[in-house]
C-alpha cells in the first residue's frame, strides 16, 4: 500500500487540499450572495445570473469535496489526525 504524505497538520495532503477547496468554495458562495444583490441593485440581471451560476458551481464543488472527505475518513489515507 502506498502511504500518503502528511503535512504539518497531521492530515494527508489530499485531505488538506480538499478541505482548502471546500472552504474557499463555501466562502465564495457566501460572498457571491452580495455580488448578486449588487448586480441586481445596479439593474444588471445578466451579471446577477452569472454570479448565481458561479455560486451554484461552488456549492456543488463544496458538496463534492465533502463526499471525498467522507470517503477518505473511512480509510487510513486521511492521516493520523482523522483517527
């Protein structure tokens, strides 16, 4: 079995990377709500729709990260911090 590298966090690099992508996707989703409101307030429906699309994509990205993290947590690949 190939051992996964672990960073200083005690989590595998892959788990850390997934957590990072998930965090940024969720943070972006939070911020995009304001962007939608700004575009709507400026009467820019097409731009507001674009921000909604980006928000939806980030939501799906965060959910996929969650699914992968659940899979990793069920294995030894998550690293000692997940044990």
